């Protein structure tokens, strides 16, 4: 009898967890594009991609910023990891000179966003999670808008690496 009760509790716990995971998982959003292809991305991603495609002119340039960004991740006042990022700015037309002229201001605003993201736990755990990356992209895009005005279309994270100490 004393072996049956723990076994029964384990089976009920595993079964209850599996049932909860099955019933509480979000349903995939299926979108049929004009060309008849199916898309199963989350609805926010699909809407963002369609908005960018609608706004994006046919002439785009990708301006890679000269140096990488090195962001420390602190735990209890000590550096626990370093995150190294390479960023590019997506601009319309011949605006690459504008990006390079305003690069010091742009780098300062990007550093502000990256340090805030690191201090709020954005680079902890699974730092490439969709929601964390989307938050980071949104912050970087807002910073680029402050520095460049309407000339930028988006910010691309071309490389990202975390080195734990």
C-alpha cells in the first residue's frame, strides 16, 4: 500500500501537467497569403511583417555600424556575462551617409537601449526568445527613429553572442 500511493501521486501529477499543457497551449495562427501559402507565425509577427512589407520601398540599403556593441550582464554587482552584438540599420534610398553622420548619437541611443535591456533581464536565460528579441528590436527601432527621423526602416541584429564569465 505504501508503494501504490506515491506511484499514484506521480501518475496523477504527470497526467495533470500534460493535460494542462495540452489545453493551455496557444493555437497557431494560420494565415493564407495572396500566393496561397500558409503561414503559422504568431499573429503579432505576421502583422509586423505585413506592415513592414507594405511600408518598405523597393530601394533599401543596409548600413552596418562600424563597431560591435559590448554589453555587460551583471549579477549581484559582478559581471556574469558579456553580450556582443553587431547591428545594421535598414534605410530607404541613399541615406547611408546620414547614418554615418549621426552614428555617435545613434550608438549612444543604442547603448542606452541595450543596457536597459540587460538590466531588466533581457539577456538572462533564453535571451533569444521571440518576446525578448521583439522587445529589443522595438527599443532599438525607437532609438533609431530618435536619431535618424523618418529615414530608417528598421534595425537588424546581424550577430548576437553571450559569453558567460
